[in-house]
C-alpha cells in the first residue's frame, strides 16, 4: 500500500514540477507550451489517480485491488512516452542556467525518473506479491 501511494505521489510531483518549469520559463506566453505540458502531465495524473483509488479502496472492493497491476501496466508506457517528450522539449527550450525554470526542470527530471522507476517497481511488486482478501 505504501509503495503504491509513493508511486502515485511521485507521479503527481513530476506533473507539478513539469508545469512549474514551463510556467517559469514561458511567463505570460504559456500558450506556446500548453499542449506539451498536457502530454507530459495528464498520463501521470491519470495513472496516479487510478492507483490511488485502487489502493485506498483495497479493503472494500476486491476488483479495485485486482486493478492495481493493470493500472500500473497500462499507465507506464504513456507516462514514459509523454514525460520523455515533454522533458526533451523542456531540455531543448534554452533555459538560462541557474534560473528558477532550470531548477524546476532539474526537479522534473529527477521526479520523472523516480516516477517511472516507482511505477515499474509497483508493477513488479503487485504481480509478484500474493493478494490477500481475508
């Protein structure tokens, strides 16, 4: 349960730091980057919400616990592709060094990597560990 909530929290942290990096970089001209921000943030937020719901309802709903590995497996490629695309776009957007936007971009890179690894560990752990419904 703790592993699932930690993975979901890392996904939310990656989405927040990505959005913050683009807002700090673009300022008032966020209209150029809104699609890239959505492509990077929505898969992580959607997967985090499904994992969170499945984790928090695990005592009450048998199907929610069974959905946890499927939510992790379905969300992982979308998180990786969308997050990597957004991260590459952020990396090539010529951020000034030592600016708040570049620090937020670094935080996004760390949080994105941790979110992908956390989702992968959650997928493996949820498939290997027996599910106890008692």
